[in-house]
């Protein structure tokens, strides 16, 4: 299992909409997340800075393949098309990232 953390900004005028969307995530999107070996997925919001912190546990053997599977799913693409206009990617993210991936520096079980 691999723990993964990521961060992105949230546009201030989209906070209410983003909360509404995530209070009722489409069931097909949740099924695809599970099918791609992602578990224990949480998103946290820090206001008033409007920073989103995402965390999940990856239980698969090939994250790149599972990420590609998710990205190819038409329903997931529709979901992203609804959510992405709410988000404001960090300027410091790496090439090819939307959410900026984070390095784990501490863990205690």
C-alpha cells in the first residue's frame, strides 16, 4: 500500500459549489476510484486560504496504469469537467500534474 497526498487551490467563488459536488459524488465515479485500487480517499479544505488537501491509499501494483484507466473513463472525464473549473492548480506543480503531489515526510501507525 502506498499513501499519497496532493494539494490544489480552490477558487473562492467556487467553494460552495465544490462542497455541494462532493457531498454527492456520482456513484460511477466512486466505483471507478475503487476499480483503480484507490482506498481511504479523503479531501480536506483549509479556509480562508481555499487549499484542498487530498489523501488516498493506493493498493495496486501499477499506479500509472490505474491512473490511465481512470483518465480514460468517460464518466470520470465528465466529473473532472465539472470539478476542474472550481480548482486553481498551484504554480509550483510539476509538469503534467493538475493536483500537486506531495512527499510523505512522516507517518506513525
